[in-house]
DNA sequence: TATTGATGCGGGAACGTTCCCGCACAAGAC
DNA sequence: GTCTTGTGCGGGAACGTTCCCGCATCAATA
């Protein structure tokens, strides 16, 4: 049936892959003709084109991508690196936001014909220097990220999911942090919250600093005391401890326990919920809860937790599109794009109808 | 200082990258000599070697990896694809097991000089055909996975974290499912459990079928009735519903509620814990709980949840090592390796001292 | 019958590296 | 002084593609 032996054969000579010239010789054509036939280019008679294709198929020809890339001058390889978590270079994938951003980046890139290679968080030159990447996606860069600096110095275009402004060669898509915070706080206020607390990481990413600023502005505008608890480190442990700090009885604010919690730090929604319960809060009876999170477990808690999604898929798609445009057409404009967040309102942030006691129906 | 202009310069001509010949001409040497100097090969006088290196450094020379790869005949690219979840090709990264397996695969590969490219779950030929991958890691293949078949037909070596036996070109590392189940069940029994329930996906991966078989054998051996609830689909929702099924009062088994739960399906530990609580169980008072999971939230629940770790990092490392050995030295032996699991005993599966009531100390 | 134009195909260079050689020259042995 | 051996460096092919040409062939027109 075919010239290529099936699984078996003699394993000693790994038998070299069939090249374009092999197909050409077999078909009695030139490599130029076969190449044109397979790529659908050139001026060829239908018979010759079909002959070339049939022979290639029969011989199991697969073009050598490396040779193609060399000829094309572009590797069609995009790096993916995370700025944060440099001390634990690979944990970022365990965060739902990054998991989805990574996946969406890879999916969109692949559709565009680019392969995505995974790099460790905070990786330095040595890691990517000998990869000949066409571009690198830097997720969540810190302020003046050295990774971005190095990449730009090496003349590699950089795309980021956070704004990297004023640098030629750096493109970004960012979420509208201000609008997101306002939407969440407005929602909580509409549900009756009067003493909301904000939990936000003590980090230098633009998103977090803007969240902080937007919250301050909103509080001033609405005459609400500004209650903020800053989280020192990423991870569930520090966030949960911060939740406990935020919800603990504050002697200075006696009788004024918070009635809403907006968690901007990434943590597991069920853990946040449990922490609130341990401190004696009923959700949503005593406390309205909104988490900035992409974690799907939020839908499965009792009650389900309202989340503010940063829409990593939208960020990745928009980013890769601009990146490809830059790489292939040299579009130097539109260096920055803003993406809207999405508030998924669930029971945890909806004040129950009128009943004071939040009794659950028996199973 | 340097010949390469800084960030600015005239952006119109993207100025071609400096090649080996450029360095050679600048240094007054041949490309052969410069290549040997930079690679530390050949017979060169120390002066010439240093001269070449200095010139390359000064000109900002970075070797073209694509040309290198073409010359070397190997792309130094490893694909990574997941067999399951073909209907939602990118969700796998949200599973902690796959997130960590992916990360560890990428890390180990990179250390060995191979880049890992991410592919969608269940992807077909068209996705990877024009990438010239040296090998592909197939995570969690289903039985007779078509991906594995296609890859082997294309003569691409396959490495898997599940056993793919009897196929030349297929290498695997697997967890010792039998030992894992026995260890978990022995632990539960030692803690006093007499009516354990097993939750296991209704899937064809070898791991799950082996878990099922090992559980059956263990039950027979210990004279324990075999209680199994099969989970139809992956994801938190189906698993939680299965937990509810497993823990619901069974009229047929009246008065014999389960006293231990072994969850082999991947689900969020806090959600499993909450589900048990909603059904009126105290953990670990009424129910001992062990989850097969890599989810870090297990440490942060109250009580913390005992987990059985499949040790994805160990799997990935062992796998990439053998893969590299095959690629570089053609070691055709040791097609399969077994990795031991690890039981992280936490409070959820330790019978409390003597007190019948599981009162929590006040905060 | 010559001239043009279109059509069909192939030769060969180029992409940027690495590596097998071969050549020139110096130093030692006789 | 010639003959060997060794050292230091460079020429050129090769890796497998793509693509710019140029050369035939043949129909249509003058």
C-alpha cells in the first residue's frame, strides 16, 4: 500500500525523513515544482500538481518546519513568561487567572500559526536567549520589569497583559481597573452595603495600584470611610489571613463590623467563604462577598460566590491579535488596548429578600 | 560605546540582526573561526578566541537558533498535549495536577535545552504537523488514544504520564495506582474507618481502572463491602454531586452511613468538605476524608484535608529525563517507569482523640 | 514563416549555522 | 637540508526549504 513501513521495520537505522527532493525524484519532477504544488503557488498544470501531491501523500512527506522557518526568517515562536512569582517560577499556572491566560494565549497563537513556549516566571536572558523567539508575552509584569527591559534590549517585541507604557516595542492589553472597582462597589452599595472593605495586594503592578486609587476615589465620592487591608504576599494563606484581619472585630470600629468584602487578591472563593463563616458571618446575610477571581469553584459553593472576572481569554485574544499584526505587517500603532471586566453576580452578594435569619431550606 | 543603537534610532529599517559573518568581518576572521571561538571548539589561539568573543559581545551578536536547529537536524522542541478534555481543549490547565505537570515538564525540558510548546487537548495532526516536534508529551491519554496513534505513525516519539504499553516509540512514567489505593485505604482503616466509600471517575485511563481494581481487591481482602460511586464527567460539579450521592442516606444501607470517603476524582478539597458538611457530617468526627489532589487549598481548609499526591513534578522529571535520553542517545530501553505516590496526612483523616463531639476551640 | 506573449517547469541561490577538510607555516628529527 | 608532525586558521559544503529567475514550448498574431 505505502512505501513507509508500519510501526515495525528494522529499528537500527532510524531511516531519515523523506525530504522534498525525495518526493521530487520519485515523481520525476523538480523540488521547485513539488514545493509549488504543495503550497498551491506557481503556475502548474493540474496534472502535475496532482501528481506531486499524490506522491507526497504516498511517501508520507512532512515538510521540515525548521528549514521553512529559516527560509522565512521568522521562527513562528512566541515566548510566554510571568513577571511575578519569580521566587517560585512555576507556580503561576496554579492560579486560575494565569492558567486561563496561558491557555488562551496558546490557543490564539496556534490558530495564527505561532507556537507558544512556556518559560519560568522571572526568567532571565539565559533561558530564552537561544530560542530565537519572535516575541514574548510577559504576563503581569512588575513595575520596570527587568524581563521587559532585557527583551526590548534584545530587540524582541513584548506584549503584556498589563500596561507597559512609553516603550517602543512594548504592546499591552490591560483591564479597566477603575471601571471594575466602581462596578463592584456600586453593586455592593446597591445591595445595601455601607461599610465595605477592600482587600488588595501590596504589589506594584499597575492593576493593583489603580484598584487602590479607584477605591479611594469612590469612597471619597460616596462619603464612605476608606477601609483597606493590604495583602503582603500572593497565595491562599496570606489572603485568608488578610480576610481574617479585615473581618475581625476592630475595637476602634466597635459596632461597625464590615458588611461587604471585596477581595481583589486571587484566592480560592470557598476558602474565603469559610473564613468569613468561621468569624461568625453569614453570607450574604451579614456580609456581601465579591471576589476578583477566575476560579470555577466560585459557582459551586453554597451560596455561590459573586466574582469579578478579568476575562483572561479576551485579554489573550486581543493581545495575540495585535502581536501578530505587529509581527506580520509591522503595525506600530495601537500599542495599548483596554478590556472591560465582567461582574458575575451570584448569591453571595445579593442581599436576601427580607428575612433577617438566613435559614437554609432542608435538603 | 556600542555599535547597536539604543531603543531609539530610526525605526523605518528594522535593521537586520547581526550574523556570524558580520562578527567575522568586523574581527577580521572567518565565520568558521568565530563559530569555533564562541562554541569553545576547534584549535584556536587564546588571543584569537578572545578577540572573536569580544567582538561578538560588542556587536550584540545572538546566534540564530533556527539555523542552528536546521543544521543540528533537531528542533529541540517538545510538544505537550492532554488526551482527556477533548471537548474543552484548554481547561486542563485549571486542574492543579495538569498545571503542575505542565509546569514541571516545561521546567525540566528547558533545563535540558528543549522548549515546550503547548497544544490543545485532543488536538489532531493539523495542529502539530507543521511544528517539527522532536517528541510529544501526551498527558493522561485515554485508552488507544488516537493522538498517540497519529504521533507514532508520524514517527514522533511519545512520552506519557500513563502507561502506553507495547508500542515501540512510546515511553511512559506512571503512578503506582495499586499501592496508592492500598496506602490510602490502610490509613483510613488504621484510623478506624470500617465503611469507606470510593469515588472514582468512569474513565478508561489506566490509572482509574487500576484504582478501581485495587479497591476491589483490597475490599475482598479485608472483608469490607465494596462501595463505589463512579463520576461520569470531570469537573467540580459532577464530583460534588457524586459526593452527595455517596454520602446520602441510603435506605438499603440504613444505619450504615459511610465513615470514610476516598475521592480519587479531581475536585476542589474545600468544596468536597463543604458538601460533606451540608449533608450533616462532621469531618473528621463522622467522616474521614482523603482526596487525590494536588490542590494547595487542601492545606488551608478547616480542618486541612488529607491528600494523596500523584507527584506530578516527579513524573515530569522522570519522563523528560528518559525522553531526552531517547532523543540524544537513542536509549530504547526502560520504556516504562513507576513513580510512588505520597500521602499527606492532615486532620481530615485523623480520628480525633476521644471526644465524641468535635467542638472547635473559640477563636 | 517570423514575432510575440503566455504558459509550464527547473536551476540555483539564499536563509545562518556547524563541521569536515585542506592549506600554510613552524618546530622538531634525521 | 628535507621529511615528518603538529598547530592555527579558513574555504566550502551541508541542513531542507522557498523564491527569483530563465529557458523551453506552443498557440496566436502579424
